[in-house]
C-alpha cells in the first residue's frame, strides 16, 4: 500500500545539545492531526567502516564507550567533516582509529539508528586493499585493533563487549554482500 506523506502544517525548533529538536504539526490522509518530535544532528552525517584485512577478515577496534562505561569492540566509525565525501571520511577515520588506509572504498548503503524520531544517517563503507598508515585522531588513547573472521560472526555477536547495533548490522550486511559478489 502506498500512502501519501502527512502534510506538515508547522515546525518549531529548539536546541538540544548536539542536536536540534523539531516539533512537527502533522495531518494524515485520514484527517488525524498529531505532533511528532524529531532530532537532527548538527553535522554532515557519519560513516561506519568495515575494513577487510583479507577476503575473510574484518578489523574491529576496541575503545572506551562512555555510554556503558566499558571497553567495547566495534567497527571504525565517525563523523563526516564539512567538504568530505563518505569515502574520504571513512579513509580518514580508518587511518586515525586503526592505523590503516584503503585503496578501495565503497559505500554499500545508508543505515539509520531510529528513523521514527531521528534524521541521523550512517553511510556503511566497505574498505579493502588496506595499507598501513596512521593519522593522529581525537581518541585519548591508541585503539586496539582486533582481526575477526566473518565466518565467526555467530561468536562475536554473543560477546558481552560487542553490543553496538550499527556494528552488528554492518558486519552482517557486508558478509552477505561479499557472498553475493563471489557467486
């Protein structure tokens, strides 16, 4: 079923820290009126990078996660700076966080965190043909780089220190994408 998008009768905004909160006055096709809230980030988007050391091995990083106050395994990720493409941001973040650059960078898709109330989008970038190169980053300590075989994702997703949804989704998406490319 294809539905017409609700009519926006008005938008009010206010600051919410690193976000801009919007309140939308909406009218649906059936005449119902509702107010929705959504968060907009102040940046240019974000990237999550799946760096492939070889055809079967992704590189993870272990870093301090303030939200859960522990060290977490996850993928390289970060903001897209003004004037950067997702590929450029992915290469920079990869060099800063993992100490590698990539000769091949491919945006596979865009994923959202909570599309019912956030506009934030993250570009999933596959990085291949890696080479060693480190750039200074904004992390307070060097991140540990952990190679992980894609065939062992079932073990990874059960680890207590691997819980970020974007990293889980990105690894499964890349694994399946690579399988279809090999077929």
